[in-house]
């Protein structure tokens, strides 16, 4: 990934990838972008995974609150309203799969900008993604149906790849 | 007809199995959570078809396919994956994959890829 990548320009591609998954796999429609941030929202939980390039890496994630994560997971599994909540392991598994599918769509959309990216395995997290001296986070807060979702794009700060 | 569904996500395995049934195929299922587990299952149960994810811990889907062909196992296999990279598709088909279905998929897409394979 070259230092010339405009990471801010990648966020709409992540939004588009999520919107496709929301409509086709989660039954959450429409998807509207409410705002874009450069700091992580709290308190959130979700899943993220790394996309590795020859130089540097980015992480993309899907997060929401507990109720939102339950709704996203139920959507993926095709479970009707009124079903008992998914247990923690089921929730983590479903969120990781959602992040995986979204990341795949994102990867395809940004291929010409970033070059080839290798997908890592998704990880479930609770709490905010914490930017460091070397990394920055960009967030799109969306409403998907009745669910508020945060999409996370964590990337190296300019000149600090690797 | 027995289908082996290989994915590290239990949720995705259940979605694939449901989609196959909804597409009208009369199948029973065996599950594995990575390529290494799948290799053992294939050696012991000889499924009619393997539907595997690409990115999995321990042994990936393409490593599974390559291992099967290296030991001369001709089991029919395709990928159900979030990957859509053309180079990966080429690699899959060169290794002997019958299809590469991209997530998220529709029931019609399942029908379209499995119809010719299971005819």
C-alpha cells in the first residue's frame, strides 16, 4: 500500500460494502450514513479484521451496541424477532462473519487504489478501538433499518506505514 | 447425497446448509471448521461435494483442495467465500475448484452453481 493512499476516500467503499451485506444478508434496509468521525464511538462491540498489503496494513470493523449486535447477528442467521438473545459465542461468531463478508466486499471495491490485499481472520472486540501514535481511525456511523452501526477503518498515519 | 460444509464460522455453516436446502437440493451435511478437520472428514466419509470457505485457521480452503489433489482424491469441491479477487479465482479453478461463490450470496446463486455440479 503506497503512502499516497487517501484513507478518507476509502470510507465510502466500506459503507457501500456494508450496505450490500445489510440488504442481501442481514435484511436491514435502507442504510443511511449519519455521520463520519475520526475517533472511535463508545461503548461499542463488534469484529474487525486486517487487510494486509506488501507495505502496511489496514483494519476494517463492524460495531454496534449489544442490542445492535444482536439484531445484526439475528439478521445474518435469519432468526425472527422474539427469539431468545444469542449467547456470547454465537454473537461473536456471527459478528466476525459479518465483518468478514463486509471486508471481502470492501477489498474488491478498493483493489485498484490499494493494490492486492490479503485478508486476515476476524477478531471480536468489546470497547473502543484505540488509535495510537502510528494509527488513525475513521468511523462511519450508519443507520441500517432500525440498527445503528459504526464501521471502523483503522490505518497507518501518513509516513508511518509498516 | 452428502455435502461437507467447511467454514470456521458456525453461523455461516448453518446459512450455507439452509441455503442448499432452500434451493431444493436433497442433501445431508457433514461440518468441519477448517481445512485440516475437513481433510479427516473427507478421508473417512467420502462426501459427494465439499463447499469450503477460503480463509480459515490451521488450513485454508485452497490448501485443503491442494492437499486433496496431491493425494489423488478427486472429490468435487467449490468455494463459498467473501473473497472475489480475480487472481484467487484463477488459482482456485487451476487447482480444480468447480465454483467460487461470493458471500453474500442469494438462493438463486446457490442454485446456479450447484445445479450443474449435482446434476
